[in-house]
C-alpha cells in the first residue's frame, strides 16, 4: 500500500488492485494531524502496519499533550512546570479527571471524598500474609489492586457515572495504603493505618515510615518532594501502561482489573522499572573512573546494555520532567544535609559525558524523568524495589482519568488490532507417524 498526498487529499493506493481510497484527515487542537483509516479495511484489502504503535493515534483525548521535539508536557492544557510548582497531587488528580482546575470548595470536597476512601477493607490485610516475605512489592500491588474488585463490587456498574466516579476515587485514595503496606510487609514492619488529618503525600510518607513505637513527624520538604514526584508521573498520554488500561477497559472489564493490568505493564524496565534500573546501573558503574568504559559498552550495544534513564519514545529534545526532578533532587539532598552523595555525583558526570557524545546526541537521547527520581527516593529512605510502586501510585490519577474518558466516549468499542500474518500458508494436518 502507498499513502499519497495530492494537494489537500490523502489517499491509499492498493498496489494489487490499483484502487484509490480516500483517507480523511483529523485535526486536533495541538500536535500532528491524523489520517482516519477506520474504514480502510472494510473497503479494501489494506490494513495499517505499525508495530510498536509509534505512528498510530489510538484514541482522541483531551487529557494530556506532549510535544516531544519541544519538550512540552501539558495536563489539560496547563504546563507541567506551572502545575508542579503550584498545585497539589489531589488538585492534579481532580484536573485530570474533571478537565478543569478545582475551585477551593471543589478541592475541599474532592479531598474529603478521597479521605473517606483511604482505608482498606480489613480482610485485605490477609492478602499480604499470602505473599512470601521477599515478594517484590509490585507483585503485591498488582495482585492486591486486582483483588479490590472482590471487595468493592457493590458499585461497579461502569455504565453509571456515579459508579465510575466512585471507583476512580477509591483507586486514587487506596493506592498509597496498598503501596505502603506492601513496603511494610516486605520489611517486617506493622501496617500503619491512614491518617486523614494529613495531606495526601504526608499521609503516604506517614504510612511508609511511621512505627507504633515512636512519634513520627513528616518532614514538609520531603512531603512536598513526594507530591512533586507524584504530579510529574501522574499522566503521560498514551504510554504503554495507559494504553494497556484503555485496551483492558475497552472490553468492559471493571476498573480495578484494568488498573491492575496497567500496573503489570508499568513494571517493565523499559517503562516504570527504569528508575530502579538507573540505580542498579549506577551501582554497577561504581566509580566515575569507570564511566568511559561503561559508555563504550553502551555504544557497542554489548549484551544489550543501555544507558538507563536516557531516551524516550516521545521526547526527542529533553524531558521537561527531568529538569524539575533534578532541582527536586538538590532540594531533598539539601534538606537531608547530604553533602556528598556518590550516586548523584556519578549521575551528573554520566549525564555530562553522554550529552557530549555523538552516539547520544545523534539519536536524540536525553535524560528522562527517571534519571534523577531514583536518587531522590533513595535519599528519602525508600528502597529500590518500591520505586515503580510509587510511580504506580502517581499514575493511577492518569489511568483512571484515561479509563473514564474512554468509557464515556460515544461509540466506544472493544480494541482489537489486526496483524500482517507471516506464518505458514494453509496446509493439511499430517498424522504423527508420518511426520519428520
Ligand atoms: N541507551 C543507549 N542507546 C539507546 C537508548 C539508551 N537508553 N535508548 C535508545 N537507544 C538507541 C537504540 O539502541 C537505537 O539505536 P540504533 O538507531 O543504533 O538502532 C536508537 O537509540 C533509537 O532507539 P529506539 O529503540 O528506537 O527508541 P524507542 O523510542 O523505541 O525507546 C526507550 C525508548 C524504551 C525509553 C529507550 O530509550 C530505552 O530503553 N531507554 C532506557 C530505559 C528508560 O529509561 N526507560 C524510561 C522511559 S520513561 C518512562 O517510562 C517514565
């Protein structure tokens, strides 16, 4: 198939039949135009081929916009730099879900609603005892979130707006509790219950670190850093995990199951597992003097070694979140009076060397959000295995907004990609004694 443009007409030309199929253009508010190929296969013998979906618009969305060449990230039109500076994570969750920034009254109501759902059904505690003590917290998160549908099925009719909203609130509110309990379980600490007198991120830190034996006071600088990390990770348009949530949701599956599928997709090292991989990589490099040899290994693509925390499918200039993260990293280290953090020094030097190297420059590989987030989290006392869990807590705000938007779209139907089959042509069955 050839895609051709002639003045303002776009059409596909079938090389087998010579027939021409007009492809209407779709225009969004910002970003590239789309070619509407929805009717192409029904009218022709042609399907679009785009493995990795890097050139496919899978939906229309009003939630998040990214301009990868200019390093722009907007939630509902607002730049991430302004939001991360001025808003709180609940405010961002409201914005993602409802399309507008809340008034003071709306935020107070939303905050109150979230707080009324921070607790977990007491029997959910038993889930954790079923896991081995050394289970990865992402495994516990994935299993427990999927299991929520067994507890909160009273109001799971996704055709009802009230039920969709309630599920969204339950998911955003309960995720920190599940995440903190997964952490406590793996460390052997008792579970801390939510404290609704605290803000969202303060409460999360309290559940992660407070112990019944002592009075724990949440450091406001760390609470603000946590809030910023959550805001920066809250949504990122149609990335792998969000697309997974939408795909699962398109079948009519319940939102708890859909978010569990998003958590599973997020777990991979090419996606949410990257900040964990960055720290592992920095640990392996060990010393600034080993950086050149490591960079050479990456450039030689030895054993598939990559510079973790570098590169992005969409950002081909810089990741705006990485800059905010680097600043937050300095704030947190300053607050904790960490004057000498070898990992940070390694990261800064690695970034400097990579950004001056033609291999990375020519491929437009820049630090992404995960390059610095791991160092902040480590300084805050959060173990590496919890990094992706925190990412999932944040991304739940985006996932539920994207899921809700999809369900509410007129004409929504099951997602079902096609393929180009390259297997054997039709052939007859061969009896087992005649094979070989
Ligand atoms: N280190 C070394 N080389 C890289 C890197 C990297 N981190 N990323 C891409 N490349 C190379 C590729 O090998 C390829 O080289 P080639 O042209 O010689 O074949 C070229 O750059 C283009 O890379 P693609 O694979 O086409 O990039 P893609 O858009 O598919 O992948 C991805 C993006 C998965 C993020 C990739 O850059 C990567 O694996 N980065 C490291 C993992 C990471 O940090 N992930 C976090 C992403 S952000 C997030 O999920 C929140």
